[in-house]
C-alpha cells in the first residue's frame, strides 16, 4: 500500500488536480497525515532557510529538552518576528492544501522555526499535539511541517502512527505529554517513517501520534512547523501558562471563549 505522495514519474500521464487533491484528502482522513513533495521550489526553500538561520542567530531560541539532553532549539511564534516567516506560514500552496485537507476555512495559529543540531540532538518522543493547543477546535487542527534541508532518517525525519487520530482521546491524567501509546492496542500499530527532501512538506492531524529521530549527521536539521486552526476557533486555555500565553494577542483575546481572529490570527484565504 502506498502511504505517501509519490514523486512524479517522467513520461507518466498527469493526474487532474481535483482528483489528486481528493486522493490526498482521503489519505489524510484515513491516516491522519500526508507527505507532499516539492511544496516549495529550490529558490523559495533557500530563502526561507536563510531567514531561519538568521532568526536562530539574532533571536534567543527556546530549548526543548530536559537536563543535559537537548531535543531541539526553536523560535516560537516566528511569524511575529519575521515577515518572511509570516509569508511562509500563509504560503498559498500550503494554505490551499491545508484547507482542503481540513475541509473547512482555517486561521494561522503559529509558526515555529525548528533546529536539531548536528550529531547529538536527542529524539523527539512520540506525542500528539491536541492538548498543547489553547483553542476550542484543537481536535480538528493540523500542522504543516516544512523541510528546509534534506531530512533523511539519520537527520531526524518524522515518524507517524497512521490512524491514531481516529482512536478515542486518551485519559491524560495529570500529564498530557505522557498520553502517547496509552490506548489499547496503540503500541502495536504500524509506524511510517517519512524522509523528506528540502521543500517537501508533511501535514498531520492534531491527534496523530508522531515522533522524530535524533540527528546523527554532520548537517543541522532546519524546518518549520505551522499550526492551523478552524476559522471559528476561540480561546480555551490548557491550564499550562507557557502554552496559554499568546504573544501580541491582547487582553480581550485571552478571555476564555473570545474568538482568535484578526491580523494576529489571519485567515489563510
């Protein structure tokens, strides 16, 4: 069974765009993720990579890890700090695919620049995202993950658990981050690892369990991760301050039940 979008074969008849998109959307509904090659061309990818590098030098990146172990460094809400990153977050091709997969109008919630250092970054543990999103439609949100460099298995590409988004929500208890592989049978579901070329993109559902390997190569891994939410989403705090504090959102927006709208959370189209 083919589980990711194949690259075009020279001389093969082109599939119509509506048919290809419907096939992609059906796969997304079934598996909770899809891989779309070549969303960005080489020139665009190089420009966004240069901007990602600049942000990581000029701004103070946050760190994801514990103790001496670093999973990655990242720039949170990069779309607020960089006009090029805002353009990437609302890129017409990415926006079009995201809305067709979701089947509904979307708004941008955030974009992060992600950096796994060469040789020594720790793996990203299996998790899903839904409990980290402080908005009312988190169960239908999706993420676009764009590779800004080639990301083979050895550089920490993504692995997904197909169909995990269709399972009942887990009982998270006191630790929502420990909720992956807690549902009956989930540990034994197949997993698909998806190496990406620079400019490729994966889209995954907020409830899809996913992870990423360590970077064991001499080349740093640079990527971006943009989160999209239903256009009608309203603020629903998670109870974790570092997730619930939304920079530049304004006091009105941060009242529970207030719409997340306006220029801070732009419509994709």
